């Protein structure tokens, strides 16, 4: 008997995450652009797997799935809206007054941080075709209600290693 049997019938089913409030971890962020050149910051959010009991109707049913939020560069100014960036950073617990050096630094500040977001479903029409997709607006980012459990460092206060000599060894 083999490990598994291939089954490709469900590959074309891209189901949306149902609308609701989700606790997520920021998986990664990166600048990107559409084929037409519109620039945006993509924020990938992974629905937390540790809250199945606390949030059975949202996280419990959709845990470990990815949803995305985009922050678009404004055509008029050529800049990103500072308030949209701030919503995300405040929700992730980045202290006020932090100077972000570049998009790599932005990603380092946010990756791995827990946030609470509202996932909606929007309808987009393009070339006469209507499609549904998940939508997360920057102003729907909020501070998590379930902070990550940080274990204390068992080595804090350690003064380093002790140097042993041959006299210290009993054999």
C-alpha cells in the first residue's frame, strides 16, 4: 500500500475565507506591483492555529490559511498613506516613534507579530467578469486579544560558561 493516491479534482476550488474577525500572525510583507505597474505593499496573514477553542467559528474552522491585505501607493502623491501603515504597525505592537529605514526593516518589525483583523468578501469587476475575493482594510487591523505566550529565557542571568581544568574532572 502506498503513502497516498493522487487526487486532482479539488485543485481548481479556491474557497474564500468566510467573513469575520480573525486572529492572525503576520507571515511576511513585501512590496509588489500589478502587471499595469500599480505598486502596493502585500501583507500575508496566517490565521492562528492556537485559538481553535477560543474562536471556534472563525480561527477554529480556518486555521493556518493565508489571507492578504494590501496597502496601495497613492497615484496622486506617489506615496503610501501614512495612516494605513500606522494602523498595521500599531496593531502589531510597534512602539510609536520608530523610524522605519526601508521595506526590509518594515518586514522585520512586523513578521511574526499577532494581530486581529476583519476579513470581508468584496466583488471586483474586471473585463466584464465579476470575481469575489477576501478583503482586509488597513483600518480593520487591531491589537490581538490573545497575545502570544512568551516563555521566559531559561538562560537569562547566566554568567557564561565555566572553564574546567583537568583537576576538575574526576577521571
